[in-house]
C-alpha cells in the first residue's frame, strides 16, 4: 500500500482522484530529508489491487496500515479521507495537512462553495467511455487559474502518460464518494492539529471551502498560496516542503505561549515550537 523513504516523523502522502501517488514524486527527496515519508496508493491505483470498500472503510484501512502518531497529508479527495481517518482514530493521527481540501465537493442548498453535480456526472460519463482522455482533461482543469498553469499541466500530463491508468471501478467509486460525502457534521470533533494549504485560484474547491474548514476545525490554520490553483505543492514546492517540515517536526505536546488555551498551531503567521509545560 505504501513506499517508505527517509527518516524522522512519519508523514503519509495521500493522493486525490485520478492521479496516483506519483503526483508527489517531485517532493519525495526534499521531504525525506526531514520526515519518514509513506507514499500511499489508494486501491485501484498504481500496483495496488482494487477493492470495493466504501469511503469510511477506506479511511479506516488507510490509518490502520500506518504507524501511530503519523501526520496525514491528503490532497483533494485524499484530504477528505484524511479527515475521516482522523475522526475514526484520533489517537493514531498526530497531525493533518489538508491540501486543496473541502468538507463537501458538490453544491447543495446550504453549500455553494463547491462544484455542481453536473460536473461529476460529466466526468463519470467520460470515465465510462474514454478513461484516459477524461483524466487528461481533468489534469488540465486542475491548473486553470494558476500563474504557472502551462508548466503544471505539462507535469501532470506527463505523469498520466508515464504510469498505468487507474482501474475504472476505482475512478467511478471515487466520483461517487465526491458526490455523496459530506464531512461538515464531523469537523468540530476533529481536534487534531491541522495545516490547511490552498491555492488562491483553486478551480475545483474554492478558497471559501478552505476558509470554512479553518473556522470549523478546532485547531487549524490556513496557508494560502497566492497565484496557485488546485496543486499548490507543484506551484511552489519549496514553500510547501518547508511548511510540511516545520509542521511535522513540532512535538505533538507543544503548547503556544501566545494562545490563551495553550493550543498549538493557532498563530496565523507561524508555527510555535515551545516545549510543553509539565
């Protein structure tokens, strides 16, 4: 299920829909200098056999296969799985890093910061007929609005060409999750310290979705990558690696002297690194 590289605090990278774990490839070497990186493949991606698990079972299997205290870094659908895993097994998750994340992917009456259901329906129809061209179209969509859109699109399309297409059943199941999962009721109970990383011009999950998460998750802070779209880790990999290294290397029992409740990660401008009071 995972490839492990490096030494240090455990960090698991969870990819999103349509693009497997290789999307993190440019970050592996620098991240491995400060973390023990677990590069995950979801069922049906890469060499991982597909299964018919539902969303909750997939999240449970994911966290059960990782060491206790791991920081989960999820992108898009991977971020939704990370939040669900933290709600199921809070004692096993040391931190959450949510990239391009949302609590609900599709619009409804009280949730406009999302995609219309017709968008998913269009991708589902495309996956049934022509999986590879549909994934290529999706890869181009991810970088729309990014100041480095052309470069990022080339990288994503190259990854799709170089690696096996995910199983169609896994792609269809992932779209079904995106259409149905709503994590909003769970957010107030996810007390795990959390870093939100979001592109200013994200075309899939608008910045309002990240701002919502930053107010509903009790111990979260938001880092916005100006000029970036849905893949901020490709838009500014050096900043992304630095943020992850800082976050993962803060002791889990750290307290912040500037916070009235002693919570870590509440400062809007930096991470605190003050030893916990005994």
